[in-house]
């Protein structure tokens, strides 16, 4: 049976199983739940149950040493159904395969080495579990065999026991060897033959191949079990990222360390150069890091992107192919607030706070998602995703993945070894079946809510799906709420009955029943017969909205449909002005709150200038108050050069009055104190 057919069969079978489990759960007598409470126990919550996992890509690839790579259902020699093949060969899973053996595990994260030499899971309780070579089975055990055994009969393995066929707790191995238990972990990642984990106390542990000093233990020795990186002892680590021959770590106070081949050091060294203003030379704290082959990226707490490393194919985004020894700000993304960055083999992608995705670098297989194969030396918007709210991204060696706010998965890039998960590529060359623009993974589209994705090695990907309260798969039809349905309806053309045109010809689709119910402005407009609209023969009326940005109007719809909106300080002025025109008082207050919370000395001038142009008096007052209270810091910022002459004069005059009021107030307090 082909791998492709087996994948679809597994998915459909397990969807049916999940539906039956959910049905069984609804029939559970309430008395049993009350008994649990009397006994001092409660059913495990959905958050504690972790995720169900789906995997696709290359399942096994025999190399010169006879080892194989891990796939979505097991290790080399295992098929999509989790059963070993008689010839021990690997296969390609071109569509998502449900990891049925993990059904009983509360999986939080999974990590597979780039070559599949070993694999680990991290449970929601912070426990690491592993599986690996088995002499008894003559090669690798498939993942299902290992994890089923772990669930049914957990084994405390001896230190020298390399022939166990049952998955073992990493902590129990550590106990036998080091006479201490491994602490609970909060994060797990993998590189090329090496792994890293962070304890809940912030200690960093690494193990695996020590070549190039990538483990950070001061040598190039291999380390078979998790070992604390002593050079970082006492420094709380919040994130770690592993590449082919080096490793990055991010501390809780925003400092980055790197070690391994790139800097030729087996011990962690502090990375410096995260400077936005060359005159002030002030290092910016980092919020997130990423690395893959030979390039690195970091996002500051303010959403500014820095990259460094090899620049071939333009993967650094600086407009050239030069190498950067130290971090360099990606100028093309100035003005964008980056929320997440992901490094691929020779390309890079970022997700902004507004849910927009940019990509750049090598594009031989369409991994940038621009519907072409042209290399990009600077970040470019993935236009196919402009109308989609992306929440998570991941880059593989030559592919990319995105998760939307409705839990759908889109992939694009190389078709080699099933990397994009869109089905068999039989009947043509690999290049003929590369996916050049984002495409939904159909097997996951209609049924499941995916929350996160990860790419491992060259050609395999995992999707993490929410578990239901029974521990089974959460089906989209069971999990979707009214709020989620309304959010999904935003800018959905299929059932819309009115279209707005922004920025000339960019359409936004909406529903009159929601607009009129939430906003009197629109109700009045529709009652008046929509004189602003132009009619179409078969479609809904089209209403032009002049002098309003596309993104701003979309934020208004988000608010009207869901009562919620995430306001970035750069959008607050225009959104507040539009909210005032539409009579949305609460939205105005949300905008003002966003400005108060996120205003900085560097941003104040731009916000103040825009508030003046837009006649947004309420936000202008907020900016003026901030300047008065932080005048020294504001006067040293680059933003002061952006002020118009009128605003500059107003600030100087206002600050003079502010100082006079402060002196008067201080004098009054002194008089009262002395009397």
C-alpha cells in the first residue's frame, strides 16, 4: 500500500476515533465527576493534556552507516502505520500522519535531530522522554512501539543498557548515572546530532554530539545524557536555539550567548552589537532568537530585527550577500514590529505584530512564498497571506510553514520527500511540484485546530493539535465558538453582503447585520441607501473608503466582530480618529490605553506628529504629557528631528509652563512643611 493512501487512512480513522471518544465523554455520569471531587481529584484539564501530533516528510533515508531518519510515524524502517517494513527501508509521507502512539502522552514539545539519530518529547509535566537505537530489533524501533511501551510499563533503564526496546525517562537514566533526578523542563529543541533543554528554573542542559564545541561544555566530547552548561550556571535562560554546528541561548534579561563553530569557541560567549542608535551605543534587550545552518537572527523587545552570519543568497536581508560577523539591524523592516523570526536553510521569515509575514533569501524551490523562484536580498511581504492573520511560522531547510488564527496550516517550498505535505508528487519532477505560494494542508484544513508547527532537519514537519478534554483530537466542528466563528467571518468573501474598497482597489468584505448591530454610523449609512456605494450586477454593493489605510479599517472590523482588537502604538492615532468618526467610544479608549502603555521616547515624536495631522486631540494630549514628564530622554532621541516647527515651539512653551508649575508646587509643599 502506498504511503500516501496509508496516511489518509490513518488520519480519517483517528478522526473517527476522536469523535467517538468525545461522544463517550458527554455520556460520563455527573456522579462520577462528583466522586472525583470527594476523593480530592479532578479530571485533567485540556491545558494539561498537551497536544496531539501530526508529521509529514521523509520517513527514512539509509546513509552510508546504515542509520535512518525519523518520520511522522516512527524511525527508519517504519511505515505510516507505525509498523516496520520487512526490508527496513524508509518511505516518504506526503500527507500528515497522526502519531497515534502519542495518544496517551501529554506532549508539550517534540525534538528530532536533523538526521533523525534520536528523538525526544517534553511532556506538560516537564518530563523528557526519549527513544533510540535497539540492538534487539536490529536497528531503530518505530516511535509507536517505543511510546506505547512507555505508557503501559515505564522502564527505569540502567546506564549501560543500550538494547532496551522501551522508551525510557531521561530523568531516570540521569538518576542512575549522576545520582540525581533531572529537573522539570520547560523547553526542548534539537540541532544536528545535538539537543538542548531548559529547566523550569532557567538552567540550560545540552547533550549529543559535541563536535565543534556546540554543546557549550568547553570540549568537543560527546555527551550521551543531558548535562548542565556550567558556564551559564546562575544565569536564567529563557530560550535556546540549535543549528548545524553552533548554539544560541537567550537569558531572561535579554542577553544572547553563542558558542560552537561559528565563533570557534566551545564555551558561551556574549553577543554584542544589538544597537539601534549608533550614537548612543546602547545594547537593546532581545526577546526571541532563531538559527539554522550558518545564520542567526534576534528580535528586540521593541520588535526590531537583527541578523548576522553567512549572507549567501541574501538570507540576512541586508540587500547584499555579505557576511556579518556581528548583529546588524535589518533596515528594510524599520517601522515594522517583528513578533517572531524563523531561520531556514538559506532563507529567513518574520511575522509582525499585525500578523503580516515577510520572507527573503534563497528561493530555488519557492520557499519564500512569493509565487516565483527569484532570490530576495531584502524582506518582502508574502502577498498571498495579506488577508490572513498568521499566528505562528516556521522555516525548514527549503520549505516554510504558517499557522493562521483559525488553526489552519499553510505550507510552501520544496516538494522533495513530501516536505510540504500536499500529497504525492508522482508523475513529474521535483521542481514541477514545488509549491511557490502558501497552500493549505488539506488533511488538516477541515477538521483540526493547529496551534503550533515545527520543522526538523531537511524535510519533515510537525503540527501540534489541541487535545479535547477526553484526550482525543479536538475537531474543528466541536471546538469552534461563536467568537471564533465571527473572527473567521472577517473579510470572508463567501457570505459577505457588502464590500469596502481601501487604498484604491483593495477589497474588505463584511456583513451588514454585524455592522449595523454594533455601529450606529453604519446603520445610518445603510438606512440612507448607501449613496456612497456603486452597485454590481451580481455581487454585493461596493463602498469606497477614502483616506483610510487598509490595515486600520481591518482593525475596526476586528473590533466590531469580536469586541477585541490588538492595537499597536503605530496604528493607534489613525484607529482612534476613525473610531471617533464612527462613534466607537470604547475603541477610542483602547487606543489611548495602548499609547499610554507602549509610548517610548523614540516613538513619541512620530505619534505626536501624526496625532497633529489627524486632529486626534486626545492622543496628542497623551504625547504632550509624556514629553513633559520625560523631556530629557525625549530631547536626546532621534525622533525630535521629526517634529514640525509648530509642534517644536508648542513643546518648548509647554515645557516652560510645566517647569514653572513644578517650581510653584515644590515651593507650596516647602511652605506647608515649614509651617
